[in-house]
C-alpha cells in the first residue's frame, strides 16, 4: 500500500482494532435490554456487583460459571472499556449490558436458586434482576 512494511503493518493493526471495537459495540447493542430495563440495570448495579463476587466465590457452582464471573469482574475493574465511563448516559451502559449478558448465561447454567441465594439487595432489585436475566420470579 504505502511502500513501507512498518507503516502498512501499523495501518493494518489500527484498522483491525477499530473493526473489532465496532463489532463489540454492535454486539452490545444487539444484547442490550429494551425499554426501561437498562435504567433498572444501572440502578441495581452495586447489588449486582456484590452478587457476582459472591457467585464467583461459590465453589458449588460449575467452574465455567465461576470463570465467566471472575472475567466480568476483571473487565469491570479494568480501566479500559468499550465505551469510556466518562461519557454521559452511555458510559456505564456497556458495563450493565455485559453484566446482564453474563448473568443470563449464569442463570441458564447454574439455575435461579443459586442466584437468589446470593442476592443481598431488595426484593424490588431482585425482581429487576429477574426481568433482565430471564430468571423466573417465583
């Protein structure tokens, strides 16, 4: 392209990273909860983080579930985000969407009883969590 191997390599790497970032953002939009569910997800975020930490430490859950939970905790602790947190309104949306997607997979694998046993928030918060993850409320 440019005649310089290193410049072509740099352009290719930057283009691949931008394409990968765009693909991840599109995936987040597809998984995004509809309606007021995203607002509810942001409201219960502190209780949900405690839930994730407690579930990740529960040795009775399958190893794959615990690994997913530890990975989501590492992502949340990381200063690198798909959408930077300082952007108003949508800055924390990627965190809420990723947590929702991981918790949906945890509910499918580990079951609702484990999630309910580790929930320390309010009943209204658990009802919101149930709507987000497809967990039966009864």
